C-alpha cells in the first residue's frame, strides 16, 4: 500500500471532485518560523530583476488574463505588456490555475528570505498577490503540476517522483526514480497521462511516455522528443520538441503532425480556448492556428 506523504503541521483535507473547491477549502497553515501569519514573505530586491525566464503559463477565469510564472515572480499580460503581480519575487515553478484568482505553484524563495529552499505546494487565492504554504514545504520541488477533477498530479524533482493528491495536503507516490520535466493529463480521463521522461537530473534527452493507470506504470510512445506538453481537449494535444518544433495530435498521442516552430524551445506551453501560448526570451507568443504561425502577445519591454 502506498504511503501518504504529509507535513506535520497540516491537518488532513477531505476528498472532493473539484480541485477549485479543494484548493478553496484547504487549511493553509504556515510552517512555524518560516513565514508570518500572512503567508510567505515578499522581499523586494534593490534592483528589479525582470522575469529571468518563464516556468509556467495560465489563464485566470476571473479576468481572462494570461499569467506568466517566472524565475522572479508572477507577471500578467496587460495590453501587450507583462506587468508584475504583487511584491513576491519567488522562483515560481509548476504554476497552475485552479479557479478564479486561485493559483497553485512551487519553487524557491529569494536567498535572503528565511524560508526553506524548496517551497513545496504553495497557494494564492488573490490572483497571485500573496502566497501561502499548503504542504511539503522544505520537502518537495514541483517542476510540474497538473489539475484534474480528482486532484493534483505533481512531479517532485527533489525526490525524482510523481505524486498525487486529492486535497493538496496529503500526497501519494505514484512513480519513483522518474524525471518528468513536462506532464499532461487526458482531459477526458484523469488516469491517462503523458510525460516527457528525461534520462538524467539535467532533464534533457527526453522521450514521450504514457501511463493509463494514474502514473503507476509507464511505456514509451513513438513521438518527437518533448520539451513541453499541453492537452486542453481530446483533439488538442500539443508537443514542442527540443528544436522548438510544434507538433499536434488529435488522438491522444498516437499520431502527430508538425504545425510550425518557435524561435527556441520554450519554458512553458499553454493551450487555452483554442489559443496556444509559449514564451520566447522576454516575450509571450500566441498562435491562433495550432502553432503554425506566431505573434507577440506580450513583452516585458514592448517597442
């Protein structure tokens, strides 16, 4: 029987079928001595560092705006420009939108902040302006988080393991000794997953693998070497390979067609409402034709 992973300061949550409700109902206690009662500290550096690079993208249903989780905090696309959200400059990884103004992520604090280097699962319920600890602070570094109607899948790079949680508090190991820099879940079947499996901690030299049992067992898929994945509808599965080429599958990954290409392999890929988003240096690009052509959606310093 699998062992549930818990942080001692967290009470057990209850299982529900909607992750938005799950996250809203979480008891977001904060580790004693790691942050004040308002949540994680938000230290502002003396010099604005910019975005560094992008780790995740998501659309907030509260305002339909595109948010970018970066090496130096959260940004929102507003009228063609990326604007910083809140005062936190955390290195945000595994960023995922789970409801209106409700985000989950992982990552690392600034070096000068008195917080463990691995943030575990953190949650914002105010559109990314503030963040609080939900679970596994100091233990897990989620490089990928994927929501379903049964909870969250998370790839913990520190433990080289795939975890699943129904409530964002208790975590069950599904696979160990794995490296999954990118993860996607079938929108019609929460037990059907695709992942980019890397052969080393450097998370390079990947292959596409599939699980049909909730991440417990995996098998290779004949496909281009994936860097990023996004799966928003049964016929809208996208993969970007290590050369920046965009591939599309209508049948869950059995057959692929090349659509177009990006300037460089992106740090994040998001398909939302038939628009495909990806990052390219200090810009967010958008495609309305499945990746065949791209335009600038927002940039840090528009010209």
